[in-house]
């Protein structure tokens, strides 16, 4: 659902979620879909922190079965 949001709104959502300890994992998922500069522009130091946390996520792999 977050992917359908404009990038600016998605970055704001990631920053909002990151501020809530229980929601940080979700914030990382949302931040991974954001443009890095938008997170930094919107969040400053917090934007850097969210970006760093999001980049530590394991990459998603699509496994196709035949």
C-alpha cells in the first residue's frame, strides 16, 4: 500500500513510523521504497538513520517455481 503513495508522503510515513519503537521494522520496509534524498531532505539526521536502517534489511528475492 505504501508504494502507491507519492515519494514525499512515503518518506513522511517512514519517518513517522520510525519514531515509534514498535513500528521501526515497518518504517524500514517503507523507507526501502523511498528515494534516499527524499528521506534525508524530509528527516535530516533522522532521515539518515532511517535510510541506514532500511539498507540493513536483507534484499528481497523472488523465487519462481515451475
